[in-house]
């Protein structure tokens, strides 16, 4: 199964359209997350990749 790539202009345009249509009053479709929580959750990967934020480790390697 091929997954869409954000480097395709049409895919990017659709993602932006979907993000732009979000409002605080939208009912969650992401389990129990609010719109703000979902956007913050999706942004974590970019923060780690581009801002060099180190995620909290699950395991202690000491």
C-alpha cells in the first residue's frame, strides 16, 4: 500500500485545507483529544526533528 507523501502538492493542499477547517467546537475524532491537543500531538515529531527536542525516555539505561 502506497502512502501519500507531504511532498506532493495535492496532498499538502488537502492537509492544509483540513487543518484550516478545524475549530475548537469540532467533536473529537482522535479518541478523547481536543483539536488543540491533537495538533500539539502531531507537532511533536516536527519539534523533535527540527528543534532538537529530546523526548522523555521510557527506559532508564543506567
